C-alpha cells in the first residue's frame, strides 16, 4: 500500500470515528433533554393502554453512565430508550395494547405507584429509602404489585439491597430462582438462567425473588446483570444478538406475569 493509500485509509477511519462519537454524543444530549423535560412536566403515559411501564425514582443510588453529567442517580439509567424498545417489541410480539410511549416515572413515596401493577428499579445497590418509601413499597406489594429490579452487581450491592428490603419485610429474605419458576414460562419458554450480562460484572448473572405470604412472586431481582441495557441498545450493534433478544424475552415474561398473577 502506498503512502497516499495509507493516508486515505487513516483519514477515512478518523472521519468514521468522529461521526460515531458525534452520533453518540448527540444521542446522550437528547437523552438528557428528554429526561429533564419528562421530570419537569410530570410526564403522563397515553390513556387507554392495558400496560404501563412505571420506572421508580427513589432516594439514594449510584451514578453511572453519563449519570454524573445528567446530575441524576442510577434510577434513570437507560431511560427512555429501554422503555420504548421493550414496549414496542411487547406490542408486536404479544398483541398487548401498548405503544412505545406507555411508560411513566413515579416517585416511590407517591400514591401514584398503586396505579401500576409493574414497577421497575434500576441501580439499587446504594438505595437509601425513607420511611415513607418503605411503607409505600410494603403497601404496594400487599396490594398485589410486582417489581423488577435491574442493573446492579457485586456482593456489596446485593447485601445492601437485602438490608433495604428487610425494612420492607423484616420476616422475609430473597431466594435464588431456578428456571422452572412460572415467570420464565409466562409467554416465552426460557429454558436456562445461565445468561450473559451486557458488560463485565462481579460474578455470573443470578435471579432472585421475594415472595408474599401466599407464595406469589412479588419482586424479581436481576443481579450481576443489566437487562435494561440490552433493551436500550437493541437497535444498535452494541451487543450480540442472542443475549439481546433473550433480554427482551425476559422482559415480556415479567410484564405478563405482573398482569396475570
């Protein structure tokens, strides 16, 4: 290859990297704009849909990917692309009456949470619930609500979250789930829980659950995993296709489980 050809190849590579970086920066800027707009306007989901994805804003929490730039805690990670992508797939795959706009942000200490049978927590490894939040979450579960906990890893984070949940249910603890639990067969058949996380974690992904006195699963915990990150980037070549589509299957099963149990 001549020096001229080398120069052209290097120049093309630099230009490509520039556009990719600029595209990523533009996307992050739009994420920040939309998040702040939704928070400021108390975003409401569309009416008439049979399912709403309710993301929970809680006290405490770690900062992560561009979280510090947003000035927000980890409860907002992957918002709103994760919601929009999984909801669109849920509509197309199951026929559920939802749109990609069928999501909302809800404060954990708000009466609003009782409107939604499904709530989503992100980055709970440094959660620090207030007394009002603890009481609200306990009442939510007692009324039959279902929670998905995602995007945290490590033994410290798991132990910390377990301590938070002991304030909610002092007489209960989480148990590790196996692949034969009904939630993994609600719509899609998920034969194994030996799955891949989207990026490096402090151990293999594990699935834990909290059960109510009747034996109903009221919370599923995706530990050492970030299923929402797979959802967020499903439209980009960020992660391999197989674990990405499997993450969508988990999400849809969780949705339908929350609606039918």
